C-alpha cells in the first residue's frame, strides 16, 4: 500500500493523460441529477457530486448488452451459429465510484463468478476495470452503509481510495491495478504513510459518526427461511407497492435480467436486458402459469433474496450495501431499513 498526494490543480491533466491507456467512466451531471457515464472526449469526472441516481453497476453489467450474434444468410458457412459479440474489454477505469457501490460489485460478482459458472460478459468487464473510489466525507440522511457491511471509507472492491482534502486528494493505492492507474496519470508525489493512515482514520471516524441511519441484521441468520416466508407481515409490507421496479433498477446489487433474440433481415442478435423481480412478467412461464403472480409474493421475494437467501447462501452479509437509493426513490416510501428490522426481530407465535 502507498499514499500519493494529488494537487487538484494537477487533477485534470492526470486524468486526461490516463486516457492514453484507459477508457474512462465517472460521475456526470445531467438534467435529472448525477449518473455514472462514459467520459467521452474531454469530459472529466465531476468529483463534487454527492450521490448518483444510478450506480456504477452498468459499467460491468449494462442495462442492455449484446452478448451473442449470428447471420441467417445461408450462403455463409457459419450461418445460424451463435458467436460471442465483439465487445471492447480494453482497460477501463471508473473514477469517483462511491465505496458502497464498489462493495456492491463484489456482491454481484459472487453470483456471476462461481465455481459452477463464470458469466463471461460480467467477469471480462470486471477484469478490465480499475475502481478509483471517492470516500464519502459527509454521508447523506439515507446512507446506512456502516450497518450493511460497507461504509463511507470502505475499501472492499477498490483499487484506489481517494480522500477529498479540499485543495488536494490523498490517494490510498490498494492494489497493483491501482498502482498502474496512478502511474498512467503521472501522479507521483508520495505522502508519508504514517501521517496518511492517521488522516484517513480521522476522516473515516468523522464520516461514520455522521451516519444516523442503521439496520439490525444480527438475528437474520438464526431465523429459518420457512418461518420468515410464512410470516404474517408480508401483506402489510407489500400493500402500497405499485410494482414500478424503481428499487431494483437503482440498486447496485440487483442483477435480474432477461434474454431476447432480435432479428433484422439476415442478422440476429441475442441481447441481455435488466429486468425486475417486481414485475409479474418476470416470472410468467410460457404456459401462462406464474409462480409469483401476486404482488405480495414479489415483494417478499425481493426482500427475502436480499436479507435471507443471499445471506444464507454466501455467508457474506446481506445483499444490500446501505446506499439508500431504494429508500429515497420508492414512490410509496417502502423502506428496506424497516423491513430488515421487522425480519430481524420477528418471533414466530406458537
Ligand atoms: S420502488 Fe417501491 S413501489 Fe416501486 S416496485 Fe419498489 S417497493 Fe414497489
Ligand atoms: S437494497 Fe436499497 S439500500 Fe440496499 S443496496 Fe440496494 S438500493 Fe441500496
């Protein structure tokens, strides 16, 4: 591990220099708020942002992604043979990702990179990506990351963690990938390790003390799936849900998708699109049968997956990093913090 001081006057020049090696992504303001986007031409990451509407998940798992393609032209020898689409996996860097979003990518990876199956699209993108985090000095009111396995200075999944010190950034270089990115930027002013560690520690404690929102997860493990599944509170939890799917699209840890084939003249492509477990169509079978036809079943599925099934399966905590996006954006104020506490404190009545 090493520390580098970056004077903000040198920031733009360094980021521009890194474009010689990396395709860049980062926070950009548009009319609806901040989004993580590809930084085209001379656009710089806007490091003054507080939070982004959508997470950086789409850099590795795009909302719409062409995965396979073929030709229907029978004069071609390889007609009707699906082949992997030609996707660019050259080095890329996400500059300014929040620590909870980097942690979320590690949780998604647990599902996409397993002993049984390696999702090549997600994993190849992951391997090509360097994550340059921006610590959260002043967490917002919806942030409950410290009680959800992450935090404003969490380093999980990051290659570099930047602390904003007003006129400069202090970079904690965490991995070889991070070291390569710092070199590509030409940032080379070393900072004293002992002093830097102490400073990070102070900033981290200050930020953590500003988090006012918490969840309890300590008893989730000891409950059985069946007792939570059959608990009487699900109707109440789901009552006001309008199945808009917003909570799943803004969530950095949701990974549901749908596959579609599209044919245009002699060319055919297979496309993967984000989907949502909150939609009745998501689980409707070709026969017309739907195992989660009722809203209550779908809401239960979303929360049970995040707070129980994932926890039991991977033993890596809950499938939520406490970013607060679903709480902030749900139009009917369904709040995962309340649901988590209901599950955690539930005692079955005999
Ligand atoms: S954002 Fe709220 S209303 Fe929309 S699907 Fe999620 S829980 Fe339901
Ligand atoms: S469930 Fe909500 S708070 Fe948790 S990671 Fe997803 S959007 Fe963020």
